[in-house]
C-alpha cells in the first residue's frame, strides 16, 4: 500500500502521474523520484551532469550565482537550509522561477546519523513545509548535512517521505577555500557523465569559480540538468 515502486510494472515508467493533490493523506508527500534509496551519481553515458549548491540561499551570493547560471542557460539544484529559505523567500522563488530545483537540506544542518528517528522526521518535514511555504513547490530529494546518514535512515526516508538521498560524485571541498582555480580544476577534472557535483553557494569564492567552471564543462560537451532530471536518465543511454 505504501510502496512507491510497484514491482508488477517492470520496464515501464509511470506516465501521466496524477497531480499531487490526488494523493490520499493529510499531507502531500513528494512523488517518489527514481527507484533507489540513494544516489551519488547516475548510470548513463550521456553527457549530463548535475551541479548542486548547498546551505543557502545567501542574500548576495545566490542572486549572483543565478545571474551566472541564467547567462549560460545552466540548470542547477539547491539544497537549502530551511532557516535560510524562510529568511530569503524572494530568492527561493527566483530559483524556482528560473527553472532550477530545490532540495531538502534540513532545518538545523545537524548530523542526521546521530539523531533519533523522530528528530530526523522533524528536520525533514519542517524543512519540506518551509520550502513549500516559500515557493509552492515540494522538494523531491534530500541531502544529509555532511553526507552523514545511515543505510537504514536512507531506506525509511525514501519509503515514508518519498525522498531519495542525494550524495555526490565530485567534492572540490570548496568550503576549505582552496582558491578559485582549484575549485574549477577539481570540478572539471572530476566531472563525468551522470555525475553529481557538490559546492556551496554561501561561499563567495565558489561563485567566483562558477563562470570558468561552467564554461569549461560546456566546452567539454556537458549539459547541466537538475538532480531529478538526471535521475530520470539512470540506466538509460
Ligand atoms: Ni550542508
């Protein structure tokens, strides 16, 4: 009854999914994305990658980043912290209006692996509600702060909340402020088809690194899609 992936239907993806309002229950759950509990990359040979920005939105850096993305028609995914989402709802709405995706990165940015199940539920559901309140759009994936999460947590989070856990395939450790050129070279050299790139839009040097990074990756033939668009390519091509 609560299974998100009926097994009788192999080979065909569900199409014409009903509008969220059709789902039963007091609270709208996100429509489940993909069929795995967790992704650090997606299996495809097609030259698509997902650029993900964590911990914002930030009042100056995120709008500057959005300008850079818009100039290049590059789509990204923002794993926002709900306290920032509440503080900057106009930036949240701009992110959505410009075709990007928002994911759940909790309320307090704590270590989920060390929290009780009730605590994790509270973090994710309160963040979910804050994102919906700001944008009208439900987040469909989550990323645990610090990547800290257990296998058991991934399983029940997907089963009960509909979120696959999104990790990453490339981490340039931009939060250690290694310099603009190091962030760019780490991202460019680490990128591969189906890859998920992790950076943080709260750090100004990371934004400084984005024009060069994106232009180099475009020059190598990569195209930027959101995380749920990338997951839709899993196992195809
Ligand atoms: Ni984070």
